[in-house]
């Protein structure tokens, strides 16, 4: 082949490649344009005794899934269906910041915290999943994408309360199990709570002693008081836990709204004090920081308004040099949302909460995939959106158990939820 023929054929091939590339790009742009012009066409809630899942679908059939607050799931579902859904229908899912505030301020007389915030969390997390799927990007990329692919987690478990409280020996075995799986930090949750404040006899030191003996001296130990003490009782206990069992962090030593009592604990504590799982928005956290003076902030992706609000709170925390340590006791969509948030956050703590897969909750059958865990780390999902694939077929067909032990359908619609409540099934 002479040089003239070679150049001619190369030019023809190049023109063909450019034309095919332009056509492909045109199709891609057209597809993206269609997706970006989608509007919200439906909002569904799936109510489980241990979880609330929200599905938001667009006019082109793409759906995003999020998890809302797991406390009082039927009430949260009603807020979403009756108050939020009318605002969401027909809207652009990329207007999520506007929609978040529209829902909040149209219903602010319900209170800016609690149930309304838990409902907003489910909606906001579903919208982020939806936006990720529409753009074919994992959520952490849309949030600013940190240069990490895995998050170190600590093993977290509760001992129960009253007659359901496990023994110190059982707690020690659970803690040792976390260490065997590769965790280098364990948190003992005492679950004392306000109704049993300042218990007598006090079980905390016995549990800490048993757990420390089981995990050895090299594993970091946290203890969560779960609001179980007044500041006067909490302070000497914090000191004893640090001196005797080298506890490195204490969480929620006093009632979650006792910011003055919390500040007293922080002022004299030899270890870090964490709090925040019962704070639900940027205004709550401003008070927690400025009045409570907590060292570490426990943000919850399914309680504190969802990923969007968590980003605002983390910016506030950064301005006050506070670390973010996500509160997270739910193993599926809540954990996935937390991972994307942490992966896009500048001020996370070294380790984040993870209670494991928690098979006792019965949520595994409702998802076709799981999160990747290895040697004390959870890997940030790389699929478009939040990264988990709900098994909607299982959600629709699988029975859940009511208080009388009779099977009833996985609740999906407001009419079913209302009927179930009105006839006393639950």
C-alpha cells in the first residue's frame, strides 16, 4: 500500500469512527437528557416491624430506595404518604434540596425533629439513590467523592434491659466474636435509658470487666450509657471505666436533651464523650456543640433528615473541630447511606459504628445483594445510587409477624396501613 492510499483509507476510517462516536454520544446525551427530565410519579412505603423503606419512582420507570426511621414505622409511613407524597409528585428529583425544605416547612408544626425528620430521611436517601441511578454514578461521587474505598468500623452490641438483659459472660462472648471477625474496636451498649436512670445495683462495671477480659488489652473499648445517668452519677463512672478497663470513649452519659449535664461530663472526662443519635437536624446539633460541648457527634442517616442534612451537620461540626462518628444500628440501606456520606466527608472519626448483618432483624431476604465486609472494614458500594438492590417481590409476598403472632402482608400503601391500625391487627 502506497502512502497516498494509506492516508486516504485512514481518513475514511477516521471519518467513520468520528461519525459512529458522534452518533453514540448523541444517543447517550439523549438518554441522559431524558433521565434528567424525569419527574416523580409515585412514592411508596414498605413497613416492616424493624425497618421502613421508601421507594420513589420517576415517569421513566427508574426507582430510588431509601430507609427512614425504624421507630414507629407505621407513623412515619403515614407522614410520607399523607404529607410528603402530594408535594413530591410531579417534581424533578434533582430539586431535592428545595423539596426537603418544602416538606419540612409545610409541616413544621409537627416539630422539626423526631417523626418528621425520620420521614424526611427516608425520602432524601431515596432521592439520592434515584439521582445516582439517573446519572449512573455512586452517591458518594455526587456528594464530592473522597479518595477512600473502605471505612473502618467497630462492632456494636447491646446487652438489653430488665428481664431481657443478657449476662456479662454472654456480652463477653459477643465482643470476642467481633474481634475474631477483624474488628479492632468494640462498643458495649448498656441500654439503661431514662426509665432506669442511675440503676441500683449498677451493672456497667461488671459488663465492662467481662468484655475487657474477653477482648484483651489491645482492642479499643467504647461504652454507651444510653442516657442512663445524671451527670453526678455519670462522672465517677466514666473515670472508673477509664482507670480500670481503659475505656476510650463514652457515649450519651446523660439524657439527650440535658446539654448542661453533658457539658459537665465533657469538662472533667478523661476520655472522649460522644452524643447526637437523638439530635435530628442542624439546629439540634448547633445546640449539642455549643451547649453540650460533645467531642464526637453521632449522626444517623435515617433519623437526622437523610444524607442532605448530614452534609450540613458535618460542615457545622468541621467549623467547630468536631469528629463525625455515624450512629448506625441498621444493616441494609441505612448502612449503605452512611458509607456514602462518610466517603464524602472531611471530618469522620477513625472508626464508624456497625452492628454487623444482624440476621435477627430478618431483613436479608429483602435485598438481592449485601455490603462487602472484610477484616474490620466495610467497602463503599460502587454501583450507581446507594448500591443495594431491593427484592421488591419478596417484600410484597413475604409475611411479617404482628404482636399476636399471625402473619400479615408487608405493608405497602397508606390504606393498608390505616386499615391495619384501625382493626387492631398491630
